């Protein structure tokens, strides 16, 4: 099965879902966004990042890719439309006191595929010096300083709106979109965590950080920053890429089709992931083959 095309959002679905409007001009978006947020009891500054993203536009957002991810940059310029923001006002909740709110999504169209981009948070980006407690520094510079230099992450959603905690098919941001070892193993099926978590800790003992309070939980910081499976696909499929976020060695580890027993290393991850992302942006048929860059550990 072609994982990339299992469930793509079409432009027609976007038009239907974003019944509060789809905007390319920030001057048109601002009154609509102000109205929606005011009705929800929120201040416009809560989502000002979307206005700034729209004002600066696609070319500004992708400019850091020009030198560091040239294949992806070319694919954006040739195959991806302008940056847009869609609004989806929600209905009143079950409680008569519930206030309506609005889902806000920034995206671009790549043929019949939706490319979602998250604005930066709290007026801070990696470009401005924010590295999210060092976890951005665990990525190869060519990835962190391109895809995440001016944004809060990327993904290809399977629905016009998905939880911000879900990320598939493009590079997410560590503040919300990276998946710890335990959660990844849970996506493969029952029993995978029990079987493989001890093995992963044996290989990378420093990823284990025990809970420091009764309210906390144990953490395993072998984290997936890119999962090529669509968000509706689970089980041992596709390719997943990990970094040890207790380190800054920028080594990228590769798991292919759920083969956790044979974790691999991605050689030249900047080039491999650049070519993969260009494949996704161009909507090319078939699953991308990472084998020329993937090699056994040890």
C-alpha cells in the first residue's frame, strides 16, 4: 500500500471544512480572526502568529530551506501554492454557558495534498534564539535551521483539522510533535512496548529519565521527529526517524517497517530527508526509498 496517499486532504475538503473562510490577505483575516476570538473570550494576540505568518508569506517561511534543503525548496517553488489560513468556527457547546471558539489552521496546497505549517509560539523561534531546552540542537543543523528556523513545525494531515499533538509525514517541532519511545511503541500494537523498550534502553541507557515526583512519570527520550505514516495508519509500516534528546550529537536513527530489533543509522540525514520531503511536496507516486542512506548500527 502506498502510505503517502492513504488519506490526503483535498482542496475541496478544505473549502467545506473552513466555513469561516480561507484567507491569503492578512488584512482580510484580521477582522474575521478578531471577531472569532472575541466571541470565544480570547484576545487577538493569542493567535497573532497566524496573522504574521500570512503577512510574511510562503517565500519568507521557506527561505531557510534554499541552501540547507535545496530539493525541498525547489519542490515548494514549483509545486506548492501560497500560504493560506482557514477558520472553522465551532458551534455552541452542550453547556448553555459554553462560548463558541474557532479552529485556525495555516496551510498550503501541494496538488491535492494539504501541507500544514504551525506559526511560532510566544513570538519566539529558533531564529530568535529559542531552542526549546536544547532539543532542537539534537537535530542535524540542516534540518533544525531550515524547517524549524521560522516555524512551529510541519505536517501532512489526514483531515483538515487534527490535534496539534499529532504529527506525520513532515518534520514536527519538539515542543509538541515529537513522540517519545513509549508512545511510538504503542502505535505499533499491543505488547511492543513490553518487548522492545528494555532493548532500546540497553542500547541508549541515557535516554531514561526517571520521574522526579509522584505527579511525574518516567520518560524515555529517544524521540521520533519524523514519521512517514499517515496519521490514520498504525502498526509496523513506513519509516520513522529518531534522535536521543538527552544528547546533542545530531545522530539520526532509522526504524523501517517497525523493525525495532534492528535500529539503523541514517547516513547524511540532511540529504535523505530533503529528498524525501521533496517527494512528499511533489506528490510523487510510491513510498520514498531510504535504503541508500540507511545503514546498520555498530
